C-alpha cells in the first residue's frame, strides 16, 4: 500500500457567499492513484460538498526519510497541536 495526498477544491455557500474556492488535503492509503481517487470520491464529505480533485501526489519520502506503512489494529493515535499548543513548542 502507498500513501497519497489528494488536493481538493470546493465551493461552500455558507462561506463567502459561495464565490470563493476553498482547498484542503486528504491523505489516503491505497495501492495506486486510481484506487486512492475512487476511495476519496466515495466519502460522504467529498460528495456532500461537491468537491473536485485538483491533484494527487504519491508520497514515498519526506525530508530524506522513507515512508513505510504498516497495518495497525489500534485506533487513531495521531497527536494534534492546535494553534495555541503549537505556539508553545
């Protein structure tokens, strides 16, 4: 399996009267870019916000480090540092 970052755009009528395009990134684990696209497009948030895909990037290395994916049986263990927390680091 590989890690893909999918950059999406969408318009939200609740923000800026719907005339500005907003963007976000999703990380998807899949065997190939076509499967990653299919997985993201099946998600409720993607459909409900009528998102479109601007680009897909396969991520194999970051700053000289290889990315290795291992299947886990644990719940999401990611740590998030919000605006206030990140200022204190």
